[in-house]
């Protein structure tokens, strides 16, 4: 079965989305009708997205939204998205991105993986591929607000070919661990920490 979009309802829980292909039909969408690939509704928890091939989406390929928590994206292949490959909002917590392959292609407003903030966000063992002059960051880390709870681990990722940075950390990000990442062939720095960060 070929899927166009999957949305986990608000407050849903104990769901495993295991394997399959999602074609977002990018060329068939207009700006006013942009849809995600796989998206969790706010308040959803214990959600696992594993072994999917997600491609050609106008919005983020796999998105954890609202107050989603205890969610995993594991061993997925996400390519050619017009937004970010995989990401979460700053109100999410207990999120794991593990062993995914992400190449947003010519899209990707922030990059392959966008950590919009959140507490206990883990980005581990992913392969992130950029496109020269197109994909700005392998991983972009935001705080959401300068007072929001945040805690992020970025470790053992392989990042290549980004048009700007391998790992880009925005202002006011605290409680951050970056370790053992392999970053190469990015046009600017491998890791950049903006102004006011306390690691």
C-alpha cells in the first residue's frame, strides 16, 4: 500500500507504524494545501515510526507535534521534502531519532533534522546528507522560547554536504551534549553555537 499522509490523532497512544512507503505527491500540491508525511497530534505518546520510506512531501517528512512525548523515529529513510526531513516542536519531550537516513534534497527550510526544542530529545546514529547551496543544516537545534525546558543529546551522527553547517545551535539552547559526530564537506563550520548558549 502506498500512503500519501498519515496523522496520528491527538492524545493517541501505544501505536507502532512499522514499515511502508509514503509518497507525499509534492508536485500535486499547492502552497495552501501542504501536508506532512507522518505527523503525530498533540498529546500523543508511546508512538514508534520505524522502517518507513517517506519521500516527496511538501511539509516535514516525519513530525512530532504539540506535546507529543515518548516517540521514536527509527531506521527510516526520508528524502526530497520541501520542509525539514524529521522534526519536533519545542513542547515535545522524550523524543528519539535513531539510525535514520535523511536527505531533504533541494528543500528543507532548516535542514535534515530540526529539533525545535524540548526536553530529553535524542539524535543518535543518523546519516544526514545535504545538497550544495540547498540544504542549510544537517541538524538545527532551537529552544522555542528562551525559557522553555530543553535537553538535547546529539551523538554518533554522520553529516555531509550541507550548504552551511553540520550542526547549528541557535541562541539560548542549554543542557546540550554533542559527541562523536562525523561531519564533512559542509560549506561552513561543522558545528556552530550562536551567541548565548550554555552547554
